[in-house]
């Protein structure tokens, strides 16, 4: 695994949520603690985190999706951006995917998020020729999504 990244420990969850908050990763329709618990409970997924001076500075969640791996929650602490943490996080996700026999990685980025799209393109990622479809199964979370202008 890429140097410095390891699975998050139980006693580090609050600090990772704080990192996600600082990086603008949390959304009202996705309670972060619920997502972390689901990632940690799934033996086919991992939440990888890097620390500096005992504080999380980057994270990436990776999940088995059959022949592909999915990446979520990639972020670097805004105070540490430009230090290569995002690239290292993606390298850690790619290492995890290779070690689990995956032939590709997929991820989701809002079309409106040009800087992040550019980041992934510089790493060799490209837009897929498929559309992502969704159906909400939880009306409360759907309402939170629809009521949030950032959700679309």
C-alpha cells in the first residue's frame, strides 16, 4: 500500500469526520458516521487514511464492485493541499484495487466541479461512456438531497 495510508482505526473516526468537514466532503443526505460504519463493516471495502503529526491529512474510501473498484471520500486537508496528498491517496486506492484483483477504478465527480475533474484527468482518469442512474430508497435522505442546491 502507498506509504503513509492505512485503514482508519475506531478511535480515529471523529478526526476523519473533522477532516471531511474541513474539506467540504460531507453532505446532509449522507451522514458521515453511517458511511464510515458501512465501509468498515464491509470486508470488501476500506477507508484508508494518512496522518501527519497525529492528525489525518488525507483519506480515500475504496470498495469492491466486482471487476471494478469504486473510490469515494478522497480528500486532502485544505491546509495541506498542494503537498501531493490527493495523488498519494489515489495511488493508495489503486494499490488496494490491484491487490484485490480489480481491472479498473471508477468514481463519481459532479460535472460542475471542474477543479476536481481536472485533478483526476491529470492522473489519467477519463469520463466514461455510461450514465449514472439513481433511485432514492430513503425518502428523508432524498428530501435532504433535493433541498440542497449543491446536490445536483
